[in-house]
């Protein structure tokens, strides 16, 4: 669909919503959400995370889509175009946000691809290529992360998959693939939920996830929950600005935003319920760290009738979900270099993909690098990028642009727009700022 400027657009409204859901749903839901929930004590962490999705995440998703669609470019270009009238401060903020976005794309994808590589390994485990030994999934995971060459191999495979799609462009690559496999992922999680419901552990898992114990929630956990709300919805680094820039003028996406947030949350909660049921049924600890999904589910598949098939299907779908997320991360970097430097898509995808691959080797070789990059991006870069985008959308973009932009999303009624405006101007920046400052120790509440 052309719009006169020559920019490629999503083939249909469904194309956009599938790509946005594909970006949002990924390792964040199935790998990260359960393990951080385990580490930060369950209930209260989950509640705070849900609150962040609703109060900060969804409004910011609209802000990014508005900036992307009206700016029609990569994050830097879109922000610069929309805030040009607002003086040098606005320009500095645009440059800052643009750089943060690209840096975020590089850093997140570098470790994300390593974790996706672990899923490739466990796909092969389910096929019996690497049989589970006596130590079960725990030992298999230990052996994998203890073998950096093997981790690097899967990381290489996953990066190649991502680069090939991005090099071919949004239309070819992303739209078609999402429509069947995303519902299949929900289906398999529901199936697993029914199975663990019969097998045991589900009641404890429900209690763990949904009974808040506010004493367990420390500033660090709050920051992690907030950061994860950004991470899981792909916010705070211009991914939705980039995808929004490929929206055609007449697509109304306000409901799509809600649908993406709901789907994303449902998948995370389903994954959490299944994984913690297995954890509690086996009498293990919830706070097992980044290996959690890989050390629990393969043992469940091994014990389950038809488990070989179910396990293989699960890891296949997980890899696919991670793939459609990785594509959106690389797309930020590639769109930026096309729009700002006039590189060809093909060249940008291969050159920057190779750089990201190289960076990722550090995470494949050292778990501490992976943790460091995960924390740096999730806890600091995404929330700070989110504040910058909220300030730009709320204060620096012209009133007409903001109002028309919000109307173009297809939202009905002035009340909704007024609520959104208040949130994006005041609530989001202040709330995110408070959580970050409190963790850094600049602010102290309570004890
Ligand atoms: N949301 C994805 C997940 O949960 C990861 C992701 C894709 C992402 N694009 C992003 C995270 C942009 C932050 C920013 O797996």
C-alpha cells in the first residue's frame, strides 16, 4: 500500500496487529516472566507488573504508535520531525532517544539471540538428538551453558534466521508467519495447563502468582517489574515507533493495542502457571534464575504421554515467538540506518546483524555478561527511553499532532483522549522516574 511518500506499509490491519503481537510475545513471556517472578517472590511482583502494563505500558504503546505514524520514520527521524518547532532541547531529546533506541536494539538482540539459541538446543533435545541423561533437564541445561561453543552455534543459527527475514523487508518477512503459530502457542500452553492441573502443583502455582505478599516486594523488584512491562510489550526503544511508521494513514489500531497487551499478558501468566506447577510438584524452589523454563519443562515433557511431540511443538513455537521478536529488534536498527544514512535494507541487515552476532558471543561465553546486559537494558535503558518518549509525546509534539494522532488511532470520545493525555504527560514520566530513582537510591520511601 503506497501513501505517496513511497514508504512501504503493512499489507493490512491484520498485518500490523500480527507483527506487533509477534514483537511483543517472545522470550519475555515464557523465559523471562516466570524466572523473574520466581526470583522476586511472586504475587506482589505480578500485581505490580500488571499495574505497570496498564498504567504505563499501554499508554506508552499508543504514544510510540502516534509518533511513528505521524513522523513516518525511524525513532530519531520521527521525533526530530515532530518536535522541530520546540527548540534545541527537543532536538537533544530526539537525538538522545534515537541513540538509546538503536543501542537498545543492539544490546537486547545480542543476548536475546543467545537465549533463543537455548530453545533451539532444547528443540533438538525433544527430538532426542541430545538425549536427556540421568540428571534430566537440569543437567542438560548446565551442560549447554557450560559449553560456550555449542551456545554460540545456536546463537549463530538464530541470528541468521533473523537477518534473512529483515533483509527481505517487513512485508515478505513478518506478516505471513504470525497468524497460525501464535494461536498454536496459546493452545499448547492451555494443554499443558490442563495436564499440570491433573498432575498436581497448580494450586500452589496459583497461590504463588496471585496472592500478593507486599513485604517481598523491594525497590529492586519494582524496577524489574516496571522494566519488564517495557520489555514484554517491546516499548521504550522505538520498536513501536518503527512499526508505527509502517502503518498506513487509515488504520485504526486502538483496539489492536489492547489486544496485543492482553494476549501478551495471558501468555506470560499461562507460562508462569505451567512452570510453577512443575516447580512445586517437584518440591523445588521458584527462584532458580534464567534457566527456569529450560530446567522444568523438558522434565514435564519426559513424563507426559505424547511428550516428545508436545515438547517438540512447544520449543518450535517458542523459537518462532522469539524469532518474530528478534525481527522487530533488528528492524529498529535497520530502519534507522535506512532512514538516517540511506543504507540499503539488505546491507544494513547483514552488517548490523553481524555486529550484533559478535556482541552476542560475549553472552554465549559468559553468563554474567548476559545478566549484565539484560539488567542494563530492562531496568535502565527501556524505562529511561520510555520517559523520554512520554515527554516528547506529551509535551514537545504539537498539540494538533498529538490530538490528531490520538484520534487517528481510532479511539472514540474526548474522555479517553483526555485520560491518555494526562497519563502520558504526568503519570507515566513521574511514575517511571520515581521507580528508577528509588532503586538508584536517590529517593527512599518507607524502610
Ligand atoms: N517483547 C519481546 C519479548 O517479550 C522482546 C522485544 C522485542 C523487545 N522487541 C523489543 C523488548 C523492543 C524491548 C524492546 O520477548
